[in-house]
C-alpha cells in the first residue's frame, strides 16, 4: 500500500473568500457560534459569562480541554470558544499544566 502524503490543510481566510460579510450574516454567524458552544461546551459558555459578570478579564483552560486527540472538529470548537470569549471581553489563557493551573498561577502572583 502506498504511503499517504501528509500536508497542510487548505483553508480560506478572510480576504481569500472574495466577498464582504453583511451585518445580517455576521449576526447569524454569532448566533450559530453561541448555539454551537451551548450545545457542546455549556460549561465554557457559563465560565465566560460568570467571569464577565464578576468583572474578571480572563479564564484559564488546560491545553487538553480541546483537541487532545488532534481532531479537526475539536480544533474548530476551540477556535469558536476563543472567538466567543473574545467577543465577551474575556481572554483565554491556555495552560500546559494540569488541572490545578489556576492554583499555581495564583500562588505565583
């Protein structure tokens, strides 16, 4: 059996799409973003809203919380989560540490 060639994914970014995104389409995409995250990672959505309501500007997540198996859909979900946090004024810190990353960060302050 011939060896499968490994190469970079083909992506279409911003200007490469060849069209401007209307306000209506942008609103629809934001709604789909929120609904998708609420379906697959409701705890993340809650964490974003809890942090924002408390006046915090960041949340910490472990690197393996998303795409631990290097799965494409999980990469997409991670990107969506980052975008959602950003539009809600929250920075996501990705920790290579274990689940106690918040405790370690607090003890270093």
